[in-house]
C-alpha cells in the first residue's frame, strides 16, 4: 500500500502544483480583464501540468516522439494553442468545428501511425471515425463548460480519468494508466481551484487538452495494450453525461440535485467501461 | 590436347580451392536457438530476477576463415516473449516495456567480427530494440560444430551481455523492473 501511495504522490503532486499555479496566473489575468489571455492560460495550465506528470511517469518528454504515448503532451499543447483561436471573438461556429475536426483526425492518425497490426486503410478509417468523435466530444464538453461553472465538471473529469486509469491497469499498461492518473491529478487541481474561485470555467483550450488526453489514453490502451474498444469508448464518452443535468426537469429540483445527477451518471458510465474491461480481462493478478 | 587438360586441371583446382575457403552460411535453427533474458524485480525488493525467453527467432550467420568476412543477422519476434506468467507477459509486451504492437521485432546486425582467441570472437553490431538502434559489442564463444544425427553440418555460438533498457527508450517503471537486463543469446545454425 505504501508503495502505491508513494508512487501516486510522487507522480500526482507535481502536476497538481503546476496546474494550480497556471490557474492562478489565469485568474490573475482575468482580474485584469484580460479574458483571452486568461482562457489561454487555463488551457496551458492543464497541458503543462500534464506534461510534468508525463515526464515523471515515462522518464521522457521527447520533442519528436518515437512512440504513441509520447505524443500526448504535444497534442495537449496543440489543443491548448487552438484554445487561443477559440478565445478570439467573432469566430464563426463553422471554423471552430472545422479545426476541431481536423485536429481530432490528425491527433488520432498520429497516435495510430506507428501501429503495425493495422493496414493503412484501417488506420485511415479509425482516424476519421475517432477524429469525428473526438471533435464532437470536445464540442460537447466545451458547451457543458460554458454552462456548468461549479466544481462538478472538473471532479467529473477527475473521476473519469481515475476510472480510466484503473481500466488501463487491467489492460496491462501501468504507464498509460499512470498517464491517465496524471490527468486525474490535473483535474483534481482544477477542482480545488474551482471550489475556491466559484464560477471559474474550463472553457476553450483546457477542454480541448482534456479531451485529447482522455482519447489519447484510450487509444493507447485499446490499440497498443489490451483495453477492449467498447470499454475505451464508454470511458471517453462518460463526461458527456453531464448534459443530463441541463434537462429542464432536473433544473427544477433541489440545487444540489443536478450536481449529484452529473456525478452519478458520469461515474456509472465510466464504471460500465471499467466493468467491460474486468469482464474481458479479469482482475489483475498482481504480485508478479 | 595436353595443354587443354592442364587448363582443365587448373580450373578444377581453383574451383575446389574456392569451395574449400568459401564462406559458409548457416540458417538459424529456431528449435535449437535461445534468447533468454533476466532482469531484477525491483518491486519484489530486488530479491529475485525475472527470467524469460523469446521463442521465435530467425536469422543466419556467415562463417569464414577471415573474421572480416563473418557476419550475423538475427531477428526476434518480440511478441514471442514468455516468462511463464501470462499477465506478466502481456505487461512486458505492452507500451510499458517492449510495446510489441508498435515495435514487433528485435534485430541484431553485425558490423565487425574479430577473432580474440580460440573459438572466441568480438562482434560489434547494431541492436534494434523498442525502435531504438544502438551499437553494441559482445564477446561470442563457439560452443561446437559438426555433423548432427541427420547428417547436416551445424555450428553453435553463445554470448551473454547486459544492456540498459533506458538506452532503448524504456525509461518508465524503474521502481518495478531494473534498468539493467542481461541477455543470453545461444544460436545454432544449419549449414546451407
């Protein structure tokens, strides 16, 4: 137990600290009415916080990645950069959709490129399919982040990433599991920050970074390790269940009810993903 | 007529001589070749080594009296790793270590062979593991040679050397498996 606790703290605390400092900088910019800068810094807080954890988990942060998992920090950074465009006023919705779509397809293609067990046509089909899905999830999450400004969104994302981490461990990849754990840690930092600064939004590049990291971990687990694809899909889509709280009937309930509904729905959806992994692969024997 | 016979004799001698000194190519016999590894299990307080092997090995080697003309090429199927525990095998094949779906083969190609004693050679070559190629030098011992029970001429070599997995891009989980991995390669080839 001490072994796992020590590993979790060594891996989790630095990204938490970096993300929190980044969010503080974003908050400082917002205080000075620099909204665009503030949103960009929020995206970079998540991407750089993750990169620090990635470096600790894998022992490397290559500028030119040679294996699929090493693309994740770079993709998160690109998503954060796209957040700059997202933050600019008067950008037509069509263009936002287009670059999210292109980014999604390119991101999945880059992650699948080194795979030797898929034909080029197979890679192209998966890239387009998952790329469209990633763009849709980013858009959905962004919409949710624009409406939900309480701490329920980061904690729902932290829960999803933590459950994803458990599923990846079952799928025989401790490192990608740790990378999902790092994402959970950065979202944990965002949760604490939003508890302190109510009505803080993760809109823009932060949502892009979270989406690509969630999908990236799922793709690494499903295509390079043993994570069942349905399991990965449930885990990637789980945060979207937050939209249930926006239903008119739920809005009329007790103020805490939408938050509870969001957390229960997200946890259940993610748990189904984990359940599929356990059913197909069994629980890890451990101790080998 | 006599001149023609002399030329024929000389030509035959040349052919025989060249056959006698020609480099022999041996095809690696997978049934009698072994790639074994051991790595200290840090998660178990370093109290034990994990032992494993790769069961699918291919390649060939060329043997000549002139060591400069000798060479060796070996290809190992990374997915054929076997430590006797399926969960551990899947973990070692995952992106945490060998990442076999991205890097399906481990190869060694010699660049230089030097004789350093009776039946001992120093081989310098390129080892490609986990997509990273590094030049290594190993000391190889000839185990034996001769006709086997089927009448085929066979020759076997063996070497043991240590690599650092971090040199080959496997830098994670040092708190579970040690950086140093000892490899033993024992190959037997059948002369073509």
